C-alpha cells in the first residue's frame, strides 16, 4: 500500500481535479484506491459525493464519518480513534470524506506554534492519529493505493498532513507564478524534513514514513492559452520547468538534457485542459474520460473523451510503475 500526496504551493492549478480523475482511472484499471480529502475546502468530497449525501454527513450527527471527525477524539485526548467511515464510490474506489473543520485545526496549531514543545506534541499526535486512520481504512478497503488531497499552502497543518505520505506528485502550470513558487516549496519541504524524521524515529515500530514525501515527478496542467497571455510566454515558462523542478525538489537528479518537458523523465504527463469536456463532466457528475454520447459527448467531444482516457491511463501507469499492480 502506497500513500501519495497531490500538493502544490501555488493554488488554482487543479490538484483536486487531477486527483479525482486519477482515483477514477485507478478504479477503472482494477486498482483498489482510497481517496482521502484533507483540504479544508473539501472540493474532492463535493466532486465524488451527491450533494444530498454530503449534506447528510455534514449537517447531522454523522459528522464523525469525516476525516476530522474520526481523528478529533484522539487529537483532543478524550477517546480512541474512531473507526474509519469509507464511502464507496465504486467497487474499487473509496472516499474518506473531508471536513471544513480542518481550517479551525490549522488555526489551533498555528496559535500554539510558539509554545513548543506543547504545540509539537499536538502536531505529532495529529500526525500519528491520521496515519493510523489511513492504516485502518486501507485494511478495511483492502486498498493498494491511497491518494491524499491537501490544501495549497505551506502552513503548519500541511506540515502535519504531508508527514503521513510516502510520495509527492506535484501539479504545475506553465506560468510565472507557478515557476516562482517552486523554490519556496522546495525550501519549505527541506525545512520540514528534519521534523518528520524526528517524528518517525521517535516511535517503534514507526507509524510514520522514515523518509516522507519523496518526489515522484510532476504533471504539467497545460491550461489553454488566453488572449492576454501570448503563446511564447507559456512556452517560455514550460521550458523553464525541468531545471526549476530539479533545483527545488530533486537537486540530486541528473540535469535535464532538454528544455522540452516531453523529453524529461521527471515529467509524468503534459495534460491538455479539455475545457469543453470538463463542463459536460460537471453536469454529468462523472470523470471526463467516462463520458458517453448520452451525456452529450458527441462528435469531436467523443474523440476528446478517448484521448482523455489515454492521457490519464498513461499517467496512472507511470505513477504506479513498480509499486502498484495494474490489470
């Protein structure tokens, strides 16, 4: 069982949409996958669950069925970890529902950050509880792969949440803002590593990964070029990604032999925006690559559905290479 976090310092890239489609693709390929919503905005849960079902969880006593609801008793030191409530999306795809309460926990951790070691004890307690929740949920679902969706910031909460993942998949956009965010992300992860290693070494047997968040590579979310953003500008930032990614996250990796991301072994995919399919998919409440003519995917849209399926299948296979068996 491998735990992969999809995380980006720079927001508005589409990390949650990417995770949503990857989770569905792995399920299509026969992989038992668990999607875990740890973003305070809970967009992943909104995409995977019917609005009425999500409302029933959030607005009733079923709140204990969320990621935070299961962990809260341990974090607050009042009860053992609750049994994970996995919501079955398909036979192979399960969801641990998100909770907007994570935003409040961010504030609690941040307000006590200067009160070390008390704050560190609380952060470690949260990390251990989350890792145990994932372990229990994976056993219950017989998961081969866990995908974590976290918010796009480098606050203290994400330092905790990311400590439970073995690997990092980084979505990137070919623009100046995303390029500028890379060095800050790399420096932040380097600053967090000693804390994570101390947490892991402090417990035997270790619940937390000894070397968390090993870079898997990056996915370029190739957004459509706008009229106010000339093509050469997008191409320039696209060409800057291979070297910038290595400098920030993989300084030990071999230098990029080309500025073309298509030739970079660390680039796992260059995804098209598929904007027209996205609108249809939102209406149909299903992944873009599973749209049917009855959903409105006719003519060129139907051809785009097949291309989208190939893109995500290839990406899923490259991510899983060597660690997850795919039919």
